[in-house]
């Protein structure tokens, strides 16, 4: 018999000898195989059941007997090659043979365990099926003598018989080895998903270990912040590939290595097996099943890493852009595993000659749909499309992601119903998705429907003001009346969230509003000491009877997408999803850093301004901006006193020499801590990243920390 590949796919449908191409209707399991779900417990009883493959005398045909004086009916019994559940539940020879085999081989099992097996599995494994006509003990007692004959499997079983020891051993070995391998699939899937969630938390917890600041700075400069290869991280290679940082590359390497290892180890062979004709086919089937389970285990990680309401973001100090990068790499691994799973089974089924029949079944084509949906996601997620046609990317991504998820679910349900718990991986992914979307809705509801005021700055920039709400960091804005795509939303940094009402039009921070009606003379001194340093004092303006009104101030560089439609509006409704806090360093807000050098490019100043306004140490802003209108608008909106508080050097229409400027600043902080924050175009951010890493290595006495405040696609 050359149906090994087909049997390998059918083993979970019930009992191994019963081969069927239809969907199983087995009883639902709860958990995963090996973790709440046992496939063959006790294995001795299942091995006995699998060893009895004889035809049974079960089909009853009734016909009239021709008799002038009576109307009696006569009954005859017909042999069934493939008995049904009623036959197994009623046939004395089968019940007695099974009971005696269990009696001989299940000495160590409790009677309650054997009776439960008897009630649940003698007739089959369907959720609804007939119960055996008698209990295990009754069937055993009804034998009345010690069986001593063995009937060939091709002969009809007419009375109690012995099960061949060779057949029993073959079935027992096949079942136990297979269940151990299946348990290892789920075990490795749990290892994958748990370590992928725990490792970011564990690594982030190291920020609470009081390492010397200079040690930490040197470590990050060598192993965390620089690009893995070359000097580009934000600027993509060939406009497509984003080079990860060294820290990100270590995580990516972990994901690749752990998936390869988990796909390659932990296999056993039952050869000779009652299901497979060769050890090669057996191991190939196990590898395919392992790849399928690991692909399923990666799916929850995809949803976890991509969400902006990611619990890992709350527990770590990692940026959303890092998790998005990991999301893309995990997606590639997940897709490759799905393709491997499909390709191996395609080869096995084709070699076995069952492909033409299997490919017509729902479980097969839904599995193909899910795999193809994963593959199709990649071209629509290319960086060029994400940046130039974000709306197209978003629609493409959501549609095919849900199609892949639904396809995976139906692939399992049509094949195994809810017996073996494979669908639980999909449930976890759905739960993460629902949690993330639910939090988005809650963040929107807390602000309600607001009105945005739009002011055009120049041909490139606009100013957006949203009264009656507050936020820090960045927000996601929805403009439900701007286009028909009401679900679209985009992230924006909040420059300020309070406005001072009075004689001047000075925007305040929330901290300033807490001192309403009081004199404020916050002197800001450089924390470093030395003869070559001159303390710099920046005084907040003294105001009497301050009155503050909440208002978000956002500057936007209009692109080809939804933001270009804002230019034609003065007022429009807006939904604000907030608040998403800015990046932290060592578990603390950036504002708690002793000294800050902030470097901004263009509208990137909006992310940096709140940090500097809330900072009470030495800080300086280096701002490169081409638009004079933008810098004038920012200065006017902040007010002279607040703009002066930024301690800004503005570079109009000229290239800012980042390397020289940072070298000068670092030279002043020997023996002290200095944080460099950058927010601007990708090329600027990459330049600052490389320069800071170089200066941190060449100036070991300065604890130099790098922070990037930007959004990643």
C-alpha cells in the first residue's frame, strides 16, 4: 500500500485504520496537544483499537418469508468491510476482542481510565456517536473462556480473538512516537512565542541595573545604535531595504536562528510504522507539521509587534519603529514556514497519488488561500508603496492579513474541526488584534469629536490647532469628512498642548499651567562644572494671573496622501487618538536627562520642542529648516520667551555641520552625561546616529546617549 502521505494527513481524523477524505467531526479538545489535549490516552487501549481492522458481521437485511399461514420476517447478517459506529458499538466479537486486548496490555491503567476510554472511543471519536452496548467489564466478563486464536485482519471477526503481538507493538509504537512528536510541535511553538515576548522585556529590564553611565554609553555605541553594515539605517538601500541597527540585528538573528533550530530538532521515527512506508516520508511529514505549527505560533507575534497599543511598548523602553521592523522579519519567517509546510505536503500527496482528490477538499484550498495571502502581502508592503501610497498599502495589508488569518482558521476547522487545538494560535492572534483595536477606540472616545483649525504656512507646511484637548508625545488623527476613507489615520507629533490667554499669544506647557497665578523664575543652569564652562541661565517669563486653555498645536508637512486635502480646509471635524508617549531612556523621560543636545530638521522640531520646554537642565536646539515661514510661525506660536527657552541655533537654507557641532558640544562635557536627541529627515538622523557612536567611542569620559524621535513606516 502506497498511501503513506495520505495516511499522514488523515491520522488525526479518528483511528489510524479508518481512512477518510472528509472533514472529521471529532469531539472538541481544550488546549494544545500535550497541554490539555491528549491524542491517545491510554496508548495501550488506542493501540488495541487500532490493531483490530477486521470486517464485522453488522449489516442486517430483513425480508419476507413466503408462508401462506404466517407473516413472519427472516433476518440475515452481512459482512461490512468498513463498519460504522453502530456496528462497533453493538458487535459482540469486536467488543470482546477489544476488551481482552486491553486486559492483556493495560495492567498499569486504572479501571476508571479504561472505562472512560471505552465509553468515549470504542464506537469512534465523533462528538455525537452511539455508546457501547455494554461496559468494558461486562464485555470482558461475557467472554467466558480464554481466547487462544488469532484471526487474520482480512477475515471477518465472528468471535473473540487474540490481537497479534506484532501488530499491537507496531500500532503502539506508531501512536506513542507520533503523539510525542506532535507534543514537541506545540512545545516548540510555545517556546517561540513566549521567548519572543519575554526577551524584549528581560533586555529592557537591564535599564534598572545601575551600570556606570559611561559603560552603558560605550556599550550602546558599539553594539546597539550603529547600523549593522555601513552608515545608513533610516535611509533605505535601493529604496527598499532598511538596514537594522546592531541591536535590532541581534534580535533578528535570534528569530532566524530559533526558528531554524525549532524546525530541525526533536524528531523521532517509529520506523517501521503502520502509517508510513519509509522513514523518509515519516520524517518529511513531521517536518511539514512542525513548520505549520511554528508558522501558526508566529502569527500572534505579527499582531503583537505591529500594534501601537502593544503591551511590550508599555513594559519596555523600545521604540515602535523597532517592533515594526521585527514585525516585518517575523512575517517573512512565518510566510517561509507556511510555504515549507505546503510544499512538503504537495510533494507527498503528489507522490502518493492522492493530490487530485485532496486538492478538491475545503481544507486544502483554504490552506492554499492562506499561504498565497501571506505571499501576496509582501509586494504590497514594499517601502516605496508604504511611503508613496500609504492608503493603498494599508487597505492591501488589512485585507490580505485578514484573508490569511481566516484561511488558516478554516484550513484547521475543515480538516480537524476543534479536536487538536491548532486553532488556538489563531484565537490568540484575534484576541491581540481585538485588544489593540479596542484600545484605539477607547483613546478616541475619551477625546470625542473635536474641531481642527487649519492654517497654511507655505507651499510645504500647514499648522493644525485642535482646541479643548491635551496630549503629549504624538497622536493619531482621523479626518472623517476629508475623504470617503473615514478609517484612515496618521501620526503627528504634538508641539504644545496649552495656550496662554492674555496680553501675549504664548503657548504654555502643562507644567507651566500648574503655576497659574504665581511668579515663575525657573533658572536653568548647565550641570557640568569646570573653568571652561560658563553657566547659562534661561529665565521663564514672569507672568501675572496666567490663564491657560488646552489646545493641541501640530505642524504638518503635506505629502501626496490625505494631508494634501487639508490645504483646502479652514475648519473640519477631527478624531484624536491619544496619548502615545515619546521615547524614554533607561526607563525615564528624556526631560530627566541632565543635559540635552537636540537636533531637528524641518517639521521634526515639533517632537523635540516639548522635551526642551519641559527640561530643567542645560539644553540646546540645533534646527535646520529650509522654510523661513515655518520657523517664523513656530517662533510666533511659542512666543519670544518660550522660543528663547529652546536655546536654539537655527540654520536657514544652509547645511548644518552635524559632526563639527557635536564635537564642540561633547568637548564641553568631559566627565559628564550628555543626551543627543534627533528628529528629522532620514539622512540627518543617520548622520547624527553615526557621529554620536563615533564620539562615544572616542570620548570615553562622556556618557553619551543617543535617542531618535521619529516615525517609521
